[in-house]
C-alpha cells in the first residue's frame, strides 16, 4: 500500500487551500463492505471433490457447511455428521477459520431434503437439536437452504401467513437465535438461499412454491444478515418492470437483484424490499455446478458493475435506481468445491478470483482493511494527494453511492461541487474518509 506523506514546504507556499494528508491505520465498518459466501460440501464427489475445510480459498468470507438434515421425513430432530473427517478434526478446522476472521455457518436442508414443522413436537425437536449442533461445532449461525416441504409453501398473505408449518419455522428460527445468544453471549448469524420461484416468482403467482419464502423473509427481515437467492435453475422470471428475464444473462442478475431491494407486488400483498447491503447475488461456480443459469465471468462482471453504479447498462433492463447500489452485500456461489476444480472453469477458484477483481479492498475478509485518515478534517475545495497521478478514484457518499469518478490529476482532486457531509474517497486499494465543509 502506498502511504502519502506531508506536502513539502514549497508546495504549501505555492498552492492555496492545500490539504496535508497523513495516513494512520483504522479498521472501518461501512455499508460499502461486500462479502463472498460459498457453500462447502461435506462429502466427496467425483466431479467436485472434497476439500479440507481449513483449505478453503481465503477469499471466502462466510462458509456455509452443507447440510444439516432431519432424522426422517416425519422426525425433525436435525443431524449433522462430518462425512470425511472426525468430529474433533472438523471442530478444530472451524476454529482455524475463526482465527482467520471467517464466519462458518451450518446450512439447513439442501436440494434433497424436506423440512416440515407441522406440529409442536417437530418444531421443538428442530429447535433443540439445532442448538445442540451449533454449540458442539461452534458454528457462527445458520443458513436456511430449505428447498422442499410445507414450511416454505405460501399461504394467507405475506404479512399474515396461515400455514402452521410456516409459522412454526419462523418461530423456530427466532427461538434458535435466542437460545444461541443465551448459550454463546453473541448474536447468531442468519442467511437464506431460497430459489427464485419462492421469492421473485411471487410476482407471477402467489401460492404454493410461488412466493413461498416471502412471509418468512418478511417476518425475519430484521434478523437476516444476508439473503442470496439462487439465480440459477430458474428458467425465466418476471422483473419489477413487468418484463420476463432469462437465467444466465446480465439482465437476469440485475433484474432479480433489484427486485429484492425495491420490493414488488404479489397477490399476497406487497413485499417490502431489503436493504442493498443484505442482498447477495447467488450464482453457480461453473456450468456443471447447476442444472442451468451459469453465467460467464465477463457477463457477471458487467452485471455487477451496473448494479453497483460503476459500469454501463449491459442489457435491456434499466435500474429503477439509476445510481445503482454501491453498498450491495456481495456474492455467493454453489459451491466452494466446484470453484476449486480446475476443469470447472479456466482456472481453479475462478469465481473467487472474479469477486476479488470486482470488489477488491471493499470486501469483508479484509478485516485488517487500513483506512487512510485525512488530516486536517473537514476538507474544503481540493484534496491534494502526493505521489498519485493519472490513477482512477471514486468518491462515495454516506449511502454507499458513487457520486464522482475520475482520475487524479497532478495529485489533486477538485471537490468544490460537493455538498457538506461525510464521504469516502477510494484510490486504488486505499479508502479515505473525509468530511466536506
């Protein structure tokens, strides 16, 4: 990292309104952070082989261990057993990831499992057994990847579901979170990975699988840390503009993601969108990782840049919020194992590498992210940055939106047009926080 020093005396004498910049190291937490989530397969597969948990590519910030499953279709006592290594080894590997600043969640369900909490006995068994597993392995929370069962079928309205299974699932998740805090003195993380039919599919119809997750998301919106709808195995889905979009395209990524943020109408009522920093874009790591919906690296990049307001429109879908969403939550992939296979893409871990190239220093995994501080503060008309020239910069407002872009010219940036307020200046891998008078 380049660290700018004080401007020399000659420069200070010759340039009015000079801003002397010195850097000291801080750790920041802002809504510009973006994370990479990956699913880790707790089994060996010939095409996506097992990876030791502590050997996961370090780009992944949150690792969802797949999966906790019920004892049987009628017994909701949840089970999780390491398939390759011993229980003690996996616990040790989870601790290694914790030491590296990672979060490790236990994912519930998966494509082959049905969850139905149709009575109090099953509901309470689900709660008790999940709490025991979380505490034993020291997971940081749970990921809801339930893809079958009455618990995720729409009934009633979004704000007032009538299904006992759905109501029991909402209750159970809240109770598991309460128990987790009581047992661990820290807040449990909660993420969700619904399929598109269960979310955006509610625009075309409401009932059964269509919009089935919406009451769950709505009831738990304040508890959810991230939601990463599976933008694959989807076919075609309506966008909030009334047009239909096809998986595997930039338009699909942009349209489905903005629907989660802006909200949309359904026959079960209006679904109020979630904040952008809770919305994560879920895609397969390579063509073989899903039945459909793989999107090329170049297309993903163009879609993500447009979504974040830093690139041109890549297709026909036009963002309702023209400036985009700079504080987008990040990206998710199925799966870490698939991403690791060098026959899956051009190189192994290509999905993770593409995330790094797009999000760079704003990602959560850089817990040691160092932020240069501008002294003195506030700033007036110009920022002078010694040693920087002809390098791109972006100024981001307190809402995470890019409001000015350009290139540093002879070490200076004109900010005279900015209104008073708090801003972030991004130059290369440096992020500077400043106040404009």
